[in-house]
């Protein structure tokens, strides 16, 4: 059975205190349209659920975070949005901004209330305005997609949140079950389908929902108290491995070989060593996901850090759009960003071009250029052309001994220059691909130390840290 709004609130939050309802607005009999029997429908819904509207709102504690909560009661006219619902949502967001609290919305709705016609539909504009104001205030918004979440509720409160969690098997779609094409596959309108398409970050069983919300709020909450320009992320250290031995490569071909070595540390190892309590965002909110890119938030020495990490594969358009989404979200929430660069280049198959590889890479360049929080970048493997450079923070890039950055892969460069394949090593040498070359050319700030000791460019002093980098 679907839990009532108050049952669900009691499961996810402690100390829930309901807001006083906004003042009643003047209303004629049977609502703004004079819909026959509308007053009786509302009276029956109230008798059945004990609620006077389709949303219950108030404050409560999830984990250690005081939170504004909005929970839909589907038993009240299908959780539909009417004018009174809009009043409650607006009042809740206004209070959240006044108190500097995050907003968690537990959505279960069939859409706008037909008995109020266009007066109900325009509530979506009010909702969008309120969520935009809350985002501009630097406050995180989390949504939980319950069964069903369709129509305007999906298109505003749910899909528009910073982080979207879905309950298994729930319907999640703009089109409700009675207005879909008759031959439509029901599986295409589920949380699982939306997750696969990059529109939902994570599917969470109902029993795990309190823990999941608590972890997310611990990472994203408190953003109103963060300084506008928080301290940069400390430069992470390379992990010991077969090639991370503290020695810099002697040649371009050796740099390429070390970056491509199967045994060197990869992004997941760096993230495990540097961050705790990680939570990932999933998907680009547009077309899909890229398993070769990890994006999310974690803790470093008790401080929240956003991360975007390439995992050594060609990065797909969905991956770039997810990175851009992360950087912009981190900016709104005043969270510093760490990027780990490791890709032979952008994926360039016909399907990638159709998916907008160029515009997706442009989104990342723009997001990094416009970032209002510090971004620190570390090249941990291959740095293939613009598909890698897009994630690099100008002036804040470090490199490891197992990495190389190149305008293009040496094999491709040789082909473009019409050189024979046996000229690839010569081409790699001429491109100056060693990590110490990146420092000498002014592209990188320095080579980071490894667990085995200093691995800096010979003759190049360790980069001095500015006061804001301590």
C-alpha cells in the first residue's frame, strides 16, 4: 500500500512541525470554474485522508539537518496541484529561504487539478519561481519520486531539483497513465527508465530513504553558511603503484606508455583515498549517462567537495553534460570542485556527434570558465586534446608522473602529418608530452608528490602556495 503523507514524514524525519496554513483566499462555490460537485469532492477527500489539501508542509530533522519538507498526499484528489497547493508550496519555500534551510519534496501527484482549470495549471509557474529563488539563495533541493509522479509535478518539483531520488517501480513521466499512446510500453514511464535516461540520480528502496536523504543533506546542507569564495581544495596525492614510483618519464613515448599502463591508479582509487562519504549524481538530465565519468560530492577532512572524474575511457556527450551540471550545482551551493582528468579524448562516433559532442564539450568549458567557486584539477592519466582540457581549471592544474597532456594523441598527430606509423615515437617526443614538459610550458602548476616522495620537475621548485591555498 502507498503510505500516507504523514506516515512517510514520520519515517524520514523526526520532530516534524507542520506550518500554519496560509490565509484562505476568497473562493466561490465549487472553485474558480464553478465545477459541479467540486466542493463535495474536496470534503470527501478531507474526510478520507484527514488533510485539507494535497500537500503537507513543515520542518523536521533528517539525520542532523533541519529541513523544510513538502509531502504530497495522493489520497487527496490524486495529489493534484490546485491554487491552495500553490499557496502551501510558496509558503514553504519562502520559509526555507528565511531560515536558510534545504528543501526536501516527497512527490506523488497526477498533475494539475482539472476542476480548477487554468487556475491550477498556472501554479506550475509559481512553483518554478519558488524553486528558482531557493536555488538562487544557495539552498539545496532534493526530490523523492514516489508512485505516481506525473504531469507538472514531475516537470517542476521533481525533475527540477538538484538531486532526484526515485522509489523502485514508481511511475515517473510527464504523461499520466490515461493519456499515453495506447501502444506505449509502460516500462518507458518508470523510475527505472528515467534513471537509465539520466533524469534520476539514484533509485532508493523506501526502507533506505531516511539514510539516503540524511547522507545527501550532510553533504549539501549548510550551504547558506559557506563563504562566497571558500578555500580551494588541497592538491591530492598520487597513490603508489607499478608506475607511480616517484620517477618522471625520460621521453614522450615513455610518458604515453605510463599513462596507458593498466596497473596505474585510476580515478576511483584517487577518490577513495581523498574523499569519504561519497554520493554520486547520475546522468545529464538530457539524454543519458556515461559510466566513464564519475560525478558527485564527498568529504575531505570534514569539508564537502564536489568531484568530476574521468575514468580513462573516451568521454561521451552525456558525460560532459553531467560534469557541467555538477560544476553549476556546486557553484550554486558554494562547494569547491575537484576534477580528475583521464581520457584519450572525446568519444567521436556517429552516435556521439548526433548526441552533440561539440555542444556538450562547450558546456563544460563554459561552466568551468564561469565557475564562482574554486576548481582544482589533477591530470592522472591520459589528457587527450580538448576532451580532456575541458575539465582542466585554467591556472589550477597539477599533473602526476603517470600522465601526459597532448593537443592530440601522437598516433593521430602522425597520421595528420602524413608520417609513417614508425614515426609515432618521434612525434610523441616532438609534442613534448612528459608531465614535466606541461609544467615548463606553463600549462600545469607542478607535478604532485607521490606516496614515495617528491616527484617534481628536475630544476623546477615546488610551486609556492598562496595564502588561499593552505
